[in-house]
C-alpha cells in the first residue's frame, strides 16, 4: 500500500498542491483527473520522489523507486540509442538479463531505429514497454492515452486490466474523464491542486454527466447558434 499524507508542493510563491491525502492499494487502479495545470504531473512526480515536497509518501517496501515504473507524459529519449538498446538499458538498471524484445514488442515498434527519432506516441509506447518488462509492482502512468493511436489505446486499456489482475498498484492521470472510467476502481478529481472529489466506480456515470453539464453548460450559452 502507498499512503500519501499531507502532501503539498509549491514552485516559489505558486502553491501547486495543497494537503493531498490518498491511499493506494495493490490490485486497484486509481485515476487522477483534472484540467491542464491542475497539478497531476506534479503530484505524480512528487509521489515518485522526483520532486521535493512537503508531507509524507509511505510505501510498505520502501524505497518506492525500486518498485516503481514511471511513465512520463512526454518521455525524452537519449540520442543515438536504438529502441532495442533503450529496453536493454532499462532492464540492466534492474539487474534483469533479457534480450528477446522482438517477441515482447507489443506495439510493433521499430526497435532497430534511434528512439530519439520516434514520434511522441512511439516514445511513450517504448517507455511503457520498458516499465512493463521491468515487472514493477507500482505503475504511475502520466497521461498514457494522450497522443497515442486508438489501437494502442485499446492495448493499454487491456494491459492495465492485466496489471490489476497481477495485484499491482496502478495510478493513471488524464485530463479526459472518459479515458479512465473503463479501467479505474476509483477516480480522484484534482482541481487547482486540491482533491475536490473522490468517486468509486458505481458513481462514475453520474459524475461524468455532472462534469459534462458544468463544462458544456457554461460554454454553450456563450454561442448564439442559429
Ligand atoms: P497537470 O499535469 O495537471 O497539467 P502540472 O503538474 O504539470 O499540471 O502543473 C501544475 C502547475 O504547476 C502549473 O501551473 C504549472 O505551470 C506549474 N509547474 C509545473 N512544473 C513547474 C516547474 N518545474 N516550475 C514552475 N512551475 C511549474
């Protein structure tokens, strides 16, 4: 289990996260949904230990970083490293000797090409393949569906379901609620750095229509359609 207690984060005078308290259990998928700028990436980076923050992140098998697969919203690849070499490197970092990547290349990536030349979506798929091959117990996926083609989106949804069945702790963020509703057990709404609402699966439909009404209600009134 991961326990987040009173997590706050500021960049200078800009308070980005305010007193976040959350718990994440194995075998569950948790969504963090919020508009761009709400603080999702900062929250994930703080949990991962990449950002300094106030408050505690407790994890049973501390340190969390040894068990964590973190998918960046926009992964950056080193220059002159092929997809194959990237996978080899991330596995060496965990002491795993594996070279048979072609059979596990579930997104059909051109592993012989330099990863730096991949599109944003391909880089994301390569980074995701890497953290899956590492067999991490905890997965934090920052906007995994964003910028990725529909077929890969479907693969990612199925992967998340399999990871849940394997008793992993899975955290996913999105700025679009509907992308999370199929896979998540619980969704936390993050607004301006505060958890505004936490909703269990049985209430997703009601929450989605409530959010749609709030967003569309105000916007559509401004246009005088004829
Ligand atoms: P989200 O992932 O929900 O789009 P972010 O966590 O990326 O939101 O950003 C939340 C806020 O924190 C934004 O206002 C953003 O400009 C600010 N922010 C993020 N990273 C930094 C940084 N390194 N320095 C200063 N401000 C930052």
